[in-house]
C-alpha cells in the first residue's frame, strides 16, 4: 500500500493539486496530512482527486470547524486534534503537527510517525520507528512545494519536490 504524506499546505491550492496528482500517479491511494491546511478550501484539490484523507490540525488552522465540515460533508475525510494514532495496513501510525508535542515513549510505541511544522523534508529512524516530515506543501519558506509517498509494506519513502521555476508566485 502506498500512502501520500503532506504537511504545511497553507492554502496554496495549485501546489496541493499538483502534489496530490503526483502522489496518485505514484500509486498513493490515501493521504496523511500533518496539519496547517489553513482554510477549508485547501481541502478542495484532495476532494476533487477523490483521495481519502486522514489528518490532524496544525497551529495555523484557525477554522477547524469549517475544515471539519468540509472534510466530513465533502468527501468523508477524517481530521483530528493531534496527536492522532491509528492502525493502517498492520502498522501503528502517529500523526502530529509538531513532533515536539509528543513524548519519546509515544513516538517509540508507533512504527511510523508523520509530522510537519518545520517545513523541511526529513526522514529518520528511532529504533524500529520511521519518522517522516514530508516538507512544506506550500513552498512558502523554502521555495519548492514538497511532499512524500510512503510504501507501507517496505517503509521506503519517496520525497517529491516540485520544480521551483514553476512555483515562484
């Protein structure tokens, strides 16, 4: 099973749409989002792609009620206050916006941790736990929208970076 990973999309609709397209092209059937969608309309490209979504809120998600309404009425997505823990394909997954908000023993109790907040792509292991920050989907701070695809069976991560020449606005 291949899963798209995204965080810090901050309302940048064209980048969200292109990253979702590339994720689906890469075989992802689901998206895990680690927060900072910002406004409910940021979910529109995910809904249009008919991609299932499980995610948490970030610090810049001011309209959580609007996001929840859009997610549940629009396409049955699940959004939670972070951290959120769930089972997926036999793996225990933890999703949180800022990994600094989670105790080490909670991280180590999961096989996969997805987080955002720093806006920088990162992958590391702590014991048997794979920890992934897919980077900023918006590209506002570091110039290029980023995301990732996780192969749940192999725990391999493929990072996606959009060409900065196309994302200067």
